[in-house]
C-alpha cells in the first residue's frame, strides 16, 4: 500500500486497486520525505515558548520533555516558571488544533535522596488543567529513569529482556553454526545490552554484574557444541571480540566524546566539554585533554560533564589524536582488550 500525490489530490494504491482521488488542501502523504521537515517547522514555536519561561526543552518526534533545575532557595519561582510554560504551551496547542494529553504525561523529580527530601511538598504538576502526580520512574526513549537515577528498574528490564531471548536461542542453538549463533546473539542480546548504555556510568557494581551475567550466558550458548565450550569466560569474550559490560559503557562514552569534540554536535553535550588549558606552558598543553569539573558527590561525578572528560583523559594520546572515528574505535577497542581483566 502506498499513497500517491497528484498536485492537490491524493489517492491510495493497494496492489492493482486504487482509491478515488481526494482533494487535499493541506498536509503531505504519510511517509513523505517532507513530513519530518514540515513537522519540525510546525512545532518550532514550542522551543521558543519554553525558552521564554526559562525552561529547558528536548523533543524527539512528538515526544516533548520539559525540565528545570530546582534549588531550595528559588523553589517557588522555578515551579511557577514551569507551570506558566505548561499553560502557554497548552494555549498554543489548542490554537493550532492540537492538544496536550494529561493521561500520557508524566512528571518526576530527579535527585539524591537527601535533596529529594527538600521537595517533599511538591506532589503534582498541573498539565492542561489536570494534576499529574509525581512518578517514581518514567520511561524516556526506552530508558527507565527512577527518581534517584539508580537505574535499578532499567537494568531489571534489560536483563529480563536479554534472558528471554537467551532462553529462546538455547532451543535453536543446535540448528545454527557458530558464526550464525554469534550474529543472532549480537542482534538480539548484544543490541539490548548496548542500547543507551552510556547512562549506566557510575551505577552500582550489582547492576553491572546483572548485565554481565546476561552477556556471559549468551557467550556460553554461542560456544555450545564447539571446542571452546569449556573455555573460561574471559577467553570466550576475547575470542568473540566482546568487551565486558563496564568497558562497553566506557567505550560508548569515549566514542560520543570523540564525535562531540570533532563535530561540536550535539550542542547540549558540546557546551559541557572544555579543553584543558593550563595556567602556564606544560607538556600537557597540546595533548588534547579535557578539563574535569570538580564535584563533591558521587551523584555529580556520573554526569556527562565529569564522566566524559575523566574517561577521555584516561586514554593514551595516540587514541585521543585519531584522525577519524573509525580509527578511534579500532584503537580504542584494542586498548580496552589490552587491559581486559578476568571476569
């Protein structure tokens, strides 16, 4: 089935059958190459409204997120800004034939347990005239965020999904060659372990171990029936060129950092990275290092502005100075394999 646009008229074709042409005074066929561009132009005022109220905004397709930074001293004013922004957005949506759906809206306060206790009086957020209760966790682009950013719920979800496919693959392993099994394992399990894994930097050892058990299990299944069946897990992962979970997290952040430094995009990540400039001429002046901000808490050290420079500066100069992302990834993987520790 596909749609055909004949000037102001559109029709739908299914096989050898076609619908009657209908006059279309606005819009484009679904799936048109113009659709994302026109949607972006149509919704561009949303970011302008958010900035007028000093509210940060992030949008992915039709999923819009508004967020503010709370402080105990300006708590009331910051909540008022957010409420005013939501009210203005609701008015704009109504004027432009759209609507905010409170049933599909979520609100959450993120922070340490100590800081969250300071905002115990905040229980709801007004969205389109409806009070949205604060949630303990929300799901954003497939990542489950809990209010203390422990990522326990997210790791549980990833682990559950990974072991579901591991159990399914166990039933068909005898019908696959080792190369086929490795490909299926990377597609079904490896992709889930790698998706958005950069947010897991600094999580507890327990959560990393849960994901590592999933990777170990799929490695054993891929090696089933081969002469490597009784090989140690470290040797298996090296043979399949699979980095362990904690190094995969560092690998992802290092690659994101390289791309951000060399392309200055995305802007919100580039804005938190600063090249290290010593107060006087030192040998480290031209080694492509990043400045690491000072933080007082473990919670703060997990932010991209701290974790990215820390991981970047730990890499040898030859890797940091790679001429392309392909060369960087190749050298980085060799480096991490050289520091591979036993599981």
